[in-house]
């Protein structure tokens, strides 16, 4: 049997394929080698796998993951999977390749990820020909949930948001400034914590302040990432991820401002990846 995975920092979609048919689909938490060791990943995944299939039945694994952008980080995930599946053929690739294959198939274009984190690449219809090194939520990830959340929270902590937004936020979350700082500086996965505030911003997207804040983050994404690709205005801009999906009108508005065209937007690439691997 063939195990297929698409993993971000927040969640991982797993698909079990047998004889070119989907036998099972399930989710686990996100697997990012920048935040977890091989042993931690294996320890977390093993009991989840036992609930869904027989370990020895897996012969091939295709894993696409956030953070799997260098040989060192690829090895972290591959070593974890090898601990669980010592006899399987294992391929680990960057989630950017999954996005490009899912969004563009065999056509050229700019493929983006706008979820908890962000990334982008120029795809020629067969392979990634230009890409940027991801700096993560601390120094990059423009336009992502973590970036949008961080931008908003910084304003909130400095009392720079409109009074009605400040009150609505406090009512919804009941978080003190100390609570927020503790989650960011002392607890695990601060990127996911920051991204967790984007549903609140989506609920209030009609407020001029929120709309401007979200769209300014998309501006940063276009300027810092998309505009760096050769002849970038000649290609459609497509995106995978919850942020692109739920804030699609705002993303499209910013693209138009930069004289760019919007391509396909999907929340998750897993369905298109299933088709890709069944057809290969």
C-alpha cells in the first residue's frame, strides 16, 4: 500500500492508497522538522498510524512537508518515518512541490502557500525553477496566518487598534497581555498561536482597520516573495492554504493592485495530489 502525506505546521493530511483507490484518509498534527526531532515525530505518529492501518502493509511513502527544504531537514522527517517503516520506500519533498503539482499540474505559473506559514515558487509545468529560502515566522512568512496574527497582536498589545476591535478581541479571547507574551516567548509553536487569531480577523474583515491590516500583509507577500520571480507579471498566481482560501477577496484585491492575475485557490492540495500519484 502507498501512504501519501501533505503536512503544514498545523496539520498533516494522510491518505492510504491501494490498487489506485483511496482506502482511508485521516489527519494528525503538523510535522515541521524545524520544531521537532526525528524521535519526537516518530513517537507522535506511531500510535496514530496503529489506529488506521497495519504498519507492515505500507510499501511506499510520499511525504510533502513544511520545512523540508534542505537535505538536513528532509533527513529529520525521513529518519522518523524509517523508524516506523523500515522496509518502505520513502520519498520526502518540500510542501512547495506539492502546492505546485496540485495547483498547476503541467502548466507554468507561480504557486504559493498561504497558511500558518507562507512560501512561493515559479513552476515551469514540470519542476520548480525558482524559489526563495523560507525564513519562517520570525523573519519572513509574509502574508501567512502567523504574520497576519503577529501584525495584529503587536498593534493590540500597544493599544493601537480601534476601541471596538480591542473590545471585541478581549471579549472573544479573555487573554491578558501577559498570557499572550507567555504563549509567544515561553510555549511551543508560537507561530500556530499567532495564526490562531486569524478567524477573529476574518469575522471582522468588513471593518476598515482589519481589512487594511490584512491587505497590507498580502502587500508584503507580493513585494517580498512573488515580485522576486523572473517575469512574475506574466504568470497566474495560485495558492494553497487556509489564509488564501478564507481571505480570497482580499488576496485578489491586492493582486489586482499589483497588476497580477489570480489563479486557482484551494484550501488543501491533498485531493489533487491523490490524482497526481495515482496517475504517475
